[in-house]
């Protein structure tokens, strides 16, 4: 549509459509935030109730412990490989 053919009615229809779309987007944002909030709260509840928190802490502790032992383990493997060669 060339610029001179655009009527006020056309602009009002486009404006109304844009407004409806903007409201839909705002509604989806609100719903997404609500769902995310609920998921976080439920996840926290499940972790505490199911003992997952303590399991996670135990896993974290084992991981940190193995990290400090890793250089020694690598050195031992390399020594064995060098002895074989």
C-alpha cells in the first residue's frame, strides 16, 4: 500500500492488532514468571524432603576431594607408562 492510500481506519485496525499482541506477550511473560517461581519453590521442597540436598553435599565433597587427588593419580599413571616404555 503506498503511503497516500493509508487511511485512518487502516491505522486504527493495525493499532488494535498490535495492542492485542502486546497484551498476549505481557500475559505470557506473567505466566512464564509464575511457572518458573512455582518450579523453583517445588524443586526446593523436593530437595529438602527427599534428602537430595545431603546427597548433593556428599557428591560435592567427594568431587572436591578427588580434585585434590587428581594430579597425584595422573603422575602415577604417567610414571607407569614411562616405565613400560
